[in-house]
């Protein structure tokens, strides 16, 4: 009997029976065990709530981490998509700009049908900012070849005069702008039988973005607002390229009227230009007689 009472299985069985009996008695009405179970439950309840709260906090913490990782990945994907959209937008804008340039090139070619038109972008301006020589990204490799004594007109996208090519290299050329003191062009008042003038750069006036205009003869009448275009004389610039408008006039010397001119082309803001090469440039090399230059009708100046 003593061995039986000390056997492990007997002890486990007895404890189990007691627990079952206690649980059953605790459900009986008026049972004293019910009050004991209630007190123990109330004592344990705060600990249970604490454990539950801690578990919920850890669960929320890990959920926040998971959500943060997901949001980070989503942001990364969105940033990549935005970057791709910006790149495509830039490409479309560039294509639109090039399309407009092509339209302008065709317009120039229609107006001056004896010329080939070469588009180019400005690479840099020399030390004197935009008042000095301009370098463009088109040269001998693109077909812009200068022989001894030659020069080619350069205009902006609105067909206003910018200057002339003075040197070409493999992939770039140098342009002398009309504000430079070394520049000179034959011009005329933009009207039928308009008075002839000489437009040239001036070392002082270029600092204010102006050119010098000289007209010879007492009959010449210039006034502010008068539009000046190329005259076609001298063989370099074709007739009718818009140059600019008269700003002020000096009649102090009756035999030589002088004036200041503001170019239509905003040379300091230029990004793209067109080089005009006459069709007869190659014929000159082979000794073929050159054809007459295109004579354009008077234009309404000042798109630039």
C-alpha cells in the first residue's frame, strides 16, 4: 500500500482527479470553491492583461516594420517610374524643339531657295561673353567647308541675322556675330528702293547690345523704328535677311548720317542657329559660273 501511494502515476492520477473535482464543484451553486477560483482569477487577470498588451505591442511593432519596408519599396518603385517619365518627357520636348527647328529650316530654305541650310547648336562663347566669337557644333564633317576668302551667313531660328562663319574645323565652326567690331554688312531700309546703309559692330556700342549704321547722301532719311535688312550687295548675305531696327539717328554730318541699331536676334540667349551655304559654293571650286543670288521680298522685321 505504501508503494502504491508513492508511485508517480498514482500521484498524477490523484492530482488530476482532485483538479477535475474542484472544477466540477466550482460550478455548483453556493460552492465555496467558486469564490476561491474567482479570487485567483482576479489576481491573475492583471498579469494576463500585461502579457496580452506586451504581445500586442510586439505584434504592432513588427507590423509597422513590415509596412515601412513595403512603403520604402513602393517609394523606390514610384521614384524610378517618375524618373523614367521625366526622361521620356525631356525626350518628347527635345523632339518637339527639333521639329520646330526643322520647320524653321524649311521656311528659311523656301525663302532663300539657292541656299543649303545647316542647323547647329552653340557650344561656347569666347572670353568677351556673347559680344565676341561664337563656336557652333557643325564644321567640315557636316559639310561646312570654307575656302580662302569665303564666309557664310548665319541666322537664328526666326531667320534674323546673327553673323557669319569665319573659320571651320572638323566638328565645329567659329561665327563672328554682328555686334563684334570686326563685323560689317551691306543693308538697306526695308521698303521698295530703300536707302542703302552699312551695318557694323562697334567696340563701345556692343556693350549695350547695339550696332552702328552709316548712310551716305543728303537724301537718306532714317528714324527710330526703321527696319533694316540685308541688301544683297557684296555677295555674302542674300537680300532680305532681317537685321534690326533703328534706335537713334545723328544728322549732325549731313553727308554721312549715322545711327544706332538694335539687332532682332537676341545673341546672348541663342542656343541654335542655321548656316546658309549657297548652292554655287561647290561650283566656284570647279570654275562653274555662279548663279544670281536669291532676292527676297521685303519682310516684316522683328520676330526676334
